[in-house]
């Protein structure tokens, strides 16, 4: 056998095995996927990581807004009780100008908000199992969600700090309170009723990280 | 001939999809250039040592030694990120203008992975498929006449083609399959819901999606398109399916603003058209009445201008 034939055989074998593993990796949770999970994570999950849940199984259907409020002390409140909206301005500018980075800038906070509230996409199967009555899955879900939240809140603090560092008038403040606002739109049958459900979630008050580079858009 | 024998013949005979390869390289190169042009002013904020990243490390992909080297080179100082973006820019431009495309694809791939690991939160599906395509693109040649192309290089090129096509089929099939399991896609209200979300919509078009026909059709068509994709591209409906895909992604670019995602996906759709089909399309366009009419008008105007110049002289 010539070297060319050996190389051809190896590449063909790699092609078949690689895409069999890829199909298994992207498939919904099933017994075969569970059994081969370590192999899948070591191969596709490390070097060919992919997620094709493009607005699936259900599309994004809420506006998730980041609100921040600079404070002097951890438990103080501003007289005006004013909250700064860090999400809507990006969307408004993005709607006016698609050839811009507003989408990417908003994306960093949107994913942090979504992961803070519901955990990342890998937790969905565990959450589904918990909803179906598996108490072990519920414990695992709660534990993983808590871990995820800690990481994502750290990012939200950085984003909030970057905003505070961007505005000279906020230099005097040392803490920032973070709130997530979820605006849920009416279902199809109520589409003409104009009722938007608003839910606020207070995440906490954190020290402003003065070392974070400001975006340069809010000044 | 068995399927395997046909596939073996396709892999061995000649390098396939040369035109499609060029189009894909140009689309991915342009998408990367767009990202660099728009995100460069925010490079420090996004990826810098004092930015919002959670210090994601390149070690996850490149291993401890090389990964730590990349981390300290590109993120150890405020200027490293500009070096990385410059490398990415050079790679992207090389892809667009067809210079050393294999090396360009490799450079783009490495830079892309490092950026993605540093801040995964800002990536989207377009970045995901771009990264995978760049990896497979390292196997492709876009200049078979200039390169000293032997049997092995033909095989490697065609394996790369097969990888990209298979990956695209997996993308569409998975996404379509996931949509089918979603209640909002099943009941045809998905596009109405998306039209309300500020991030992915244009306020002026919201009213459109309160129409039952528009919202139902616009929810079902992408689902059916994706599910049937792997079958349709090997059938007589291939070019029609590709046309639908291009229209779909142009709509996504316009309505949802996902410019880079749509550019890459359109490049991948056009990649599926074979060189023979491109030749046939060119003949069809040239022979078409519209083209003939335009050409005739152009020739007449040219003759008029020539006569005018002669008279003046």
C-alpha cells in the first residue's frame, strides 16, 4: 500500500468518525450521548465546540435590561432613586445603524443577564429533568446555577463599573447596585392589548471596580 | 456504482467547488473585517486586561504551554489585543484577495479561537460556524492551476469540501430539529415574539408580524427549510433551496441586524453550488433576454459615442 493510500484511508476514517461524534454531540440528550459524554467533551466539546440552538427550541421573547444605580455606601439609596438603563440605548442605536458594534456590546450584558436568571444552555436538560420530577436533577441544577450566577454577576459588576468609570459625575460613588428588568410581551392572542409585564430582580450592591476600562460611549 | 465508490471518485478525481471556495473565503474574510472595523474602538473594554472578560484562557484549546504563551502575549498588556486583531485582519484580507489562503485561514482560526475563549459572551452562531469553517478551510486550495496539485492535495481539498458541506447540513438539521420541538415555532408565533424583542427587531416592522399570515409563514418557512436542507441540496431543488436560503439570510440581516452571521451563511449557501453549475448559471445569464437587451443598448450607445467623436474630430 502506498503512503498516499494510507493517508487517504486515514483521512476518510477520520471524516466518518469525526462527523458521527459531531452528530451525537449536537443531538438531544439520549442514552448513547450520556454514555459517550466524556469522549464527546474531550473531542468535539473541546476542539469543535458548537451549538445550533439558533432561537431554538423557543426564541428570545423578553427584553432583559440591565439597570444600575451608583451608591455612596453599600446600603445607601440615592435621593432620586434613579436607575440607569444600560441596555436600551444600545438596542435603540443598533436599530438605527446595523453596521455598528452595538449588537456585540449589548450581547455581553444580555448573555450575562440570561445566564444569571436561568443558567447557561447546558443546564437546560438538567432543568427539564428536574421539571419532570427528578429530585437529583433539581439539586444538581440548583448547585450549577449558583456557580454560574457567581461568574455572571462578576461580569455584570464589571459592565456596571465600566459605565460608572465612563461618567465623570459618578466618580464620587464607590458602590453600584445592579438590577435586572425583564419585560415580557403579550402572547399572540393578546397582541393588541399593549400590556407588557415587567419584573425586576435585584442582584445586589457591589464595589465599583475603578480599574475597568470605560466604553467611551456614555460620557 | 455504489455510494461509497461514487464518493471515493468525487474525492479523487479533481478539486471541487473552486469558485465556491473563493466566494466563501471572501465572505468570511469580509465578515471578519467588519467585526474588526466595528469592534476595534472597544477592544480594551471587551478583551483587554482591564476589560469585562472573565480572563478566559487560550489554554482550553491550545494546552497549558501554548495557551499561557498566547494569554501573556495578547492579554498581558493593553497593546497585545491590537497585535491579535492586526493578525486577524491580515489573515482576513489575505482570504479576500486570495493570497496564501491556507495560511490565512490558519491565522484567522487561531486568532478567532483566542478571542472567543477570552470573551465567549459576545459570540453568535455566525462566529461558531466561521470558526469551524476556518479550520476546514486550511485543507482547501483556491488556486489549483497555480499550485502544484497532486492526487493527495486533490483528496485533502475535497475532504475539506466534504467537511464544510457536512457541517452545514448538521447546523441546519440540528437547528430545524430544535425548532420543531419548540412550542412557539410549532404554533407559528415565534416570529411575532421575536418582532417584539428590541434587540432583534425594527420597531417599524412590528405591526407586520401581528398579521396571522405573515407570522405563521415566516415561522414555518425557516423551520421547513432547515429540516429539508440536507435532502434538498442533493435533489433537483438544490438551486431553489439555496435561493430560499439566501433570501432568508438577507431577511435576517435586514430585520434582525445579524450582518456577520448572514454574510457567512450566504457564503456557505453559495459554496454549495458546483463549478459546473456556476458555468451553467453564467451561460443562462448571458443568454437571457434581459442581458441581451442591456448589452444591445450598451453597444448602440457605444456606437453613437464613437460616431459623435469622429464627427467632432
